[in-house]
C-alpha cells in the first residue's frame, strides 16, 4: 500500500480554502481511514487543518504520544475508560448527556485540570447526541462543571445524516434543530466558543452548515463523500492511497477450469491465470468476488471467482501483456485513477459499499510506503511509529507494495 502524504496535504488545503472562514478539523479516526494515524495527521496539519478529530481515546493519546500537539477532539468513549488520561493530555472530549458531563468532571478533578468540553446535540441523526428533552439538563450539567472549575465550554456540535444527498429536506430540518439547541444553551447562559456541524459532504455543498469549524473526513484522503456530491476528480480531490502487490504465480490452464472456492468462475477457453496474494484478511472485500477491478498485464480485468482470506485469482486471457505475464509483475487494485486504473470508489461500487469502507478496512498486516514530504519531521530520522521519513517511507510487512 502506498500513501501520498502530499495528496493529503493538498486535499486539506483545498478544504481549508472552501471552508473559510471556518476552521478545519481533519478527521483521522480509524487509523486515518486506513492511511496511518500519525503520518496522515501531520500531513493534514501541514495542509492547514488546525484541529484533528478521532473517535476513540486511544487514538487521541497515540497522537499525543507521537508529539502531535494540535487540538484533538475525541467524541466516543464509555464510562470505565481512562478519561482522566485524555483530560490530562489536553484532549477535547464530547458528552451527550448530563451523566457523561459528570463523568468528565470527575476525570477533570482526577487530572487536576478542567476538561475541554464539547456538547453533542441530537438533531435528527438518531445516533449520538442529547435528545431535545435531555438537552437542557446536559447544558446545566456543563454549566455546573464550569462553575466548579472542572470544564471549559468549548464547542456545541451535531452530525448530519444525509449530507451526501445535497438538497435533501432533512438537512434544513437538522440545521433548524441545531439552531434551536444553540438557542436553548444561550438562554441557559452557556456560551460555547465553537459550533460545528458539517462533514465532508456538507462542507463541499452546503455553506450554511459550516459555522465556526468543519469536520471533513473522507475528503481529506481524496475520496468523494458520495456520488450525489460528485466524483473525486470533479471535486478537485486527489486519492491518497494506492493498493498494489505482485503476482505470486502465473499458470496456463485449459478451458473448463474451475477457479477458487465453489468454482463460481470457470474458464471458457485455454487461458492464463494469475494469483494475487491479497485477500479479505488484507481488506479486499469478499463481496467483490467476480467483480473487483484489477489493473495487470497492461490492461484491466476483474477478480475471477471468490476472494479468499489471503489471495484471489485473475484471468489474464485477452490482456495485452498476458503472454509475457510472470510472477513478480505489479498488480494494482486501486489508486488515483489518473491513468485510467481502478479506484477505491470503483471497488466500492463493485462490492456494494462505500469508498470509506474500502480504504478503512485495508489491513495493518500490509506494508505501508509513504511518498511525499508533507508533515514529515525534518529533524527526526524516523517517525514516531517506526517509519523512515525520507521522501519515501516504508514499513515492513506482507505482500502489498
């Protein structure tokens, strides 16, 4: 797997320009959507992001351990976790109820410093956030924590359910619900420094949702947040991840040869088969069996038969370079698409999912190779996660390139 740090920085810079005057929080949860938490975070900051967003406490603490001192918001934690460690590290934390605020206040007391608090309001997502009937109680709890010196009221936020469908009526309804939550907080005497609502899709299509801070995720990595928003190319985004490997085996077979488990693919003529040493344990969607696009042997083909745990097969017959194909030849599953090759969005369509899942599910057992210099520390010969930081950086691992 190859990750272009300069692409992450360039995408972030484009989002910063589009969001202005709102600040940009680059979302780096889930190992930066599979791109590598620390290198991707640094590249996004180099591109102009001033905040980072994560889902889990461990992600926030990993950033701090790597020396990343930008503002970090963590929004998903459960009672019993070591929240005090995050408070002590200066991590901003979210709460969706009065009870959660009280847990954070206790953590602040233990850490010896106030928690930087964001309150999440339910505006129609039907997931996290304090429901309208519970919102006043959550606000009062936040005010009480502030009066005790245990909380700073930093942000009020919510999340959009259908931002990838520009113009959908729910967007206006959620924005109105958010405005109502802000009004209730103001009536109770709570003044939050920041309001944030927009994700990638809303940032790109709905200026009214930008407020003071936006939280792009998938767009930072160069993928479109949805077909209704436009393709990566139309949005001016550069996909940052490419997944490549090398053929492990090429062999000639007769017509009528069944391929892979269940023989769901059978050769129609004498042909050559290539063995690709990646499978669903590496993040290749099994749902793309028979459909996942692959660039190899000078052309495009698709997965032949079922994707296995560690490997799948391609039929090289009819491809320009089939006669010369050999073990060691490069295979590209997805990349930028700039030269007509397959993209992560192509794999999403082939497997009935979204580009987010395609990149985020790429396994940690694959080696990562970083190109570009955005965010790479100049004074440190190795990054904090053990990767050399020259123009190209790499991590040892399995058969990916």
